[in-house]
C-alpha cells in the first residue's frame, strides 16, 4: 500500500472524531510505528486530526488547513465514492448472463448495479432502493425488492420482513457490503440485524463476494458473519494489509483488486 493510500485510510478511520492507536495502525498496515507517526504528523498538519500520546483523535467535521491540502489528501467521502466506483466496476465483471444475483445495500453494490453491461439479463434480488432504482428500467433485468422497514440513512429495507424474505431466497451469486474484514475475526458487522441479514444472503448463494472498502480492511466489528473460508472472494480497490492478504490466500478466498 502506498503512503497516500495508507493516510487516506487513517483519515477515514478518524472521521467524525474517532480515535486511533499508533501500534494498532502499525500492525494493521504492516509498517513500523515510526512510519505511522510520520503519517499522523502529515495528517495533523493538513488539519485531519490531533496527535495525542499513543495515537491521535479525529477532528469532527475536519477540513484541510490550507486549500492545497486537498490536492495532497482527499476527504474520506471522496475516497469512499471513488473506491466504491472502482469496486463496483470490478465486481460487475464477475456477474454472468442469466444469473440470479443478490445485491446488498451500500455504495459499492449500487455502483455494481450501475456498471452491469446493457447486455446483462437475469434476476437481481436486493434490499436496497437505490440498487432497485438503478435497474428497474432495464427490460432484460427482473428486479425483486425484499420489502421491510425503510432505513433512512441508506434507503435499505430492514427488519424482520427483509430477513424473512431472504430466508426463502436462493441465488447464484451474492455481493455483500463490509464494515469489518480481518485475518483473525473474519467477516464482521457492527449492527446485529445487518449481520444476520448478510449471513443469510451468504448462506443462500452458490458464490459470495464481499465488497470491501479501505475502512473495512483489517477492521473487527462486533458481530461475526462468517469466516474467510466461507467467502468466494473479496473485491477491494486497494491491497489489504499483509496479514489479511495471507489469510485470504490460506483460506482459498479469491482477492480481486479493482
């Protein structure tokens, strides 16, 4: 991973005022503590964080201290947008005509739906209103929406009705979002309902790919969804930390770099 990519990942991790620890970042990115300290110094200079003993804390609504800083480091939101687009395009290449495809909610899966070629024909099953809206006008695609309570933030169907729907749904391939993907803990999520829903979607697809943005790589969330051996592949815009890359290889899980 390049220094710029590592600093972007740190910037995303501390967005909204979160704290990071120097030694944990060094293990996550497989670099020295001194390297992380230099990264934090650069990020503090550009107005993204405040260094403290043992790490740093993010600045809520932080902005670069000078206009030229935007050229050196992009905001976490821009990073997510560009990373999501690259991941979606790469994941769309894994879809085959005639398949039944499960698409999770999220920016990367929405970009995947947008990147499906006009020649694609098949069935797309989703809990995401944005995904459904992307594909609803295509005559060769049958779009099935799960139903359930609409969540305001990401316009996803949630709750017992959505989970029950996917309990009775089977597919050729599933593309799932990720909040946590770690060498030891595996595939995890901070929200119990989302973890249960994704676990069901994964279990009911012949193949399953996790679309992992920078913030998920090397991160452990509260609720375990699956081990790495249960995943067909991981699609990411950047190379994961060395430990995670080795674990994916050992598990026989394909790593697709966008």
